[in-house]
C-alpha cells in the first residue's frame, strides 16, 4: 500500500469514526456533542466523490452510515440500540434524520445524489424511512481505494489495455489529430462536445482514442454499440452507471459503431439517443457520420497513414534488413496498410522463412496481400487465378491491350507520383477496363491472367449483394467494396455488369434520380481507385456512353474463329493428361466458344479416366454431345465428320 493510499484510508476511517460518534451521541441523547462531521481530506476518494457527485454533508454522512455496516462489526449493535428495535439492525433514513447533523427531507428523494447515482441500495419495507439501507459495493471499493468496475458494467464496457503502448505506435498525422481533440476538450466548457472519428480505418481510430486518453491522463473504456440496450429501463440504467463511473475515475468512453448498419432504425435511434444523453467525455467511431441533434458533435475524418509515413513504418519494421529496404517503395506503392498491418505482415513473413530476420520479398508481398483480404472476403468472392498468358487465345490486338493494362498497374506510382501526374488531381487516375463479349470468350480468364501476372488478388463482386432496392443502399455497398479494396489495390471484377452499369434512365421519379446518383458515385470511385477495376458485359451497347468515356481500356471479345478454336484445343489439356490421336483441326470444327471447349475437354477426361483410356476423339465426341445438349443444340455431321 502506498503512503497516499494509506493516508486516504486513514482519512476515510476518521470520517467513519465521526459518524459513529454521532450514533453513540444519539443513543445517549447527548445532542450537545452532535457537531458537524469534519470535511474529508482534499483529493481523497471520499472528497472527490462528494465534490463530483455533489453530495451534501448530510448525504455524505448517510453514505458513511451505510459503509460502517460493512467495515465495523459493532455497527449492527449500534443500529439496534439507535433504532430501539432488535429486528431493525441496519441503517435507515429515519435513523439518519434523527442521529446525523443537518438533516433534510430532499435527501430521501429519487433525484438526490444518493439515489440518482445509486450510491446506496434500499431494501424492501412498507415505508421508505424504515427500509434497510446498504452502500453500493462499487462505491465501497472506491472509497477504500480499490479499483473495481461495477459488476453491472462487466461484459458491456471493457477497459482498453495498454493505452500508452498503443499511443506510441501512432503516426504523426494521427498524433496531431489526437492532440487537436485534447485541445478541443480542454478549451470547451462541460458537457464536452462529442468527438466523432469517421472512416473505415478502424484500427487507427482506436489508437487515436487511446492516445487522447493517455494525453488527458484518463483511462479509456470501450463499448460496442450493439451492447446498448434498447429497453428504456436498461438503457437509462447503463447510462447512469457509466456516468457515475466516468465521474469517479475520470474516464473516456469509446463508442464503437464501426460495424453498425444504419438500416436498422431501432438500433440507430438507440445510438443517437445515447449520444444525446451522455455528459461524460465520449468518442464515437463510425463509418458513416451521425448528424448532430441537440449536442455539439465535432467530426474528424481518419485516413490511413500517408505514403511517407508508411515508408517510415516499413523501415522501422524491417530494422537493419538493408537488402529489403530497397523494396519498401514497391510495397508502399501497391499496398495501403496501417502500422499494425505492416508489423503483422513482417511478422508473418519472418515466421514463414528459415533465414530470419530477412524474409524475401515474395513472402512479404504475399503477407501484405493476406492483410488486405479480410476486409473484402465478406463482400466479394476471391478467385484464385490459375490461367497464364500461355493459356489464353486472343487476337494480337486484344493481347496487347491486356499487356498494356498490366503495365499501367505496375507503373502507376512511377507515373503518378514521380512524374507528377497525381499533382494534377485525383480524378482520372483509376485504371478501369471493360471486357465485352458473349459468354465463354475469355473475359474472366483475362482477369485471371492479369492477376497472375501482377501477383494481385482477384475478387468477383456479387452484384446481387451490391444492388439494393432500398434508396441509397447500393451506393453504401459500393463504397464498402472500394474502401476495402484500397488496402491492397486489389483487382475488382464486376461480372455481368449490365445490371449495375446500364444506361442511366430519364428522371421520372425519385428512384430514377437515386439510380443515376449511384452511377455517378460509381464513376467517381472508379476514377479515384488506385487498383484495377474490370467490368464484364455480354452487351457493350447496354453501357452508358458517358460511362464508356471514363473507362481507360475497352477489350472486345469476339467469338473465336476456326484457327483460334484449334489453338484453344491445343492448350486446353494439362501436360499430364494422356492424349491419343487427337486431330485438333477437326476438333476446331465444333462451333463453340472457349468456355464450352474447356467444359468438353474436362468432361472427356472424366469419360476416358472411367474407362482407363487416354483421351481420344470418341471421348471428346461424347462430351461434346452433352455440352451441346446443355446449349439446346445438336452436334451436326459436318462438325464431327471423320472423328471416329
């Protein structure tokens, strides 16, 4: 026990002895000695509680009267004698009004500090004046100098540990933001304005809040918005208990709304009501801004560390690994990571190599990709690319366009940053491509080839999960996709995009206006997106011409002619597949697209494997008949003449 704690406890027991003396005086009816209790020692828990919660001297003595029951074994006997009733061996308001100095009736009401802040608990009785009184357990621990979160807050509010360590990892731009918040609070009169940290940078927002707590010398507690009760009684009890806790411990509360959907109106209103009613320091983290009602809300947008800050973090994380420092610019140009994500990527890469502390660049690259994936995995389907340039058959013009797309992605940082094109503005810097053509002509395979070439993740966007009938929801879904993809400049594949990127309609009603706003928002995000966005469509003419002007590359996929089909057949079988007497020129007479050729080849392989034979023309013929049946077509004699 520290000397300060000992002094505080000595002071507390001195105050307790004074109340005991009042009891003894009342028992002996020695009212002449019933002088006011001495004030508590300044800066002690008792004095802080009285000052913060605005307790009168009488209310303080009532609280001490209840505390004595927990700490003094003779207190029960004193209560029996003072009450003149053997069954009433506990403190009551009636006893307090009779035995303690400066009594007044308002101390018994529900709005008095004793009851409003739940400092005492009232037992069952026919009359409030004779009901048993007991000190709240949390308050007793507080007065004794023992830190202890109220048990009714456990599981709802949690202490954010290691605020100091978290604060030490903050980058300069976030440190300045935290200092600005502290200055704002110190200059504002109570109640403090609500601080709102907006954006998708969840980890950084919590680090900023932890730094604010450290700079103020306060503990930081966090509560998930999902845990705020919607029942009125439970809601106000939580609010009251937290207000008491914050007042006694000078704590800051972090309200985490990052995973909350504004489409739930009941939950949304509960959160807004909590923000409006709270009087203690509150920091709200949210993706979408909550508009102010009556309270003053100051909003700060939290962005990822700047590219220069990310370079510094990488260099610190890699330490003396000088052979990798030259690749830092490459990593920073491709991935947009926070400090914890960078350190996690380095740790994962080091754990995957037998030559620490120098993980090779490919391991670091893959670790960075892994850090970016969780944000998109819930929003889109990740495609593991298996196709390479050798697998795709296209006219030379289309192949050259694909190679140009890859070059733009590789060199975008060099051109935008070093050569200064980004200084001209952020619009138009996104790399977008439209792949148009009928199904099976190679659109998705081309996206896989680019992902394989650039060693980037490829995600197919599920349009059924993005497009919503509710006004404004499609825009929010699109924003979530692009924001999540920014972490790793992922390749986004909007497959069969006609449904989302169709011609903008004439404005006839509010739904038309919002539909056009969604398209405009999409255009804006594609122009700003630092990765590659690919749109595929079966009908290029269904895409709005204004949209087409903003797409950097357009690749048209035609139905393959006989020579292209022959080349596809030559490449479709893996090298380990046993083949026998295949005539690729004859196979090319099948009038189907590349996707159908792959299906036929795969089915033929299964037929051959089941008969323990190499793949022959007869197997392919049988598989072709099955594929044609799916297409509601019939294999013609001209297509299979001379096969078997």
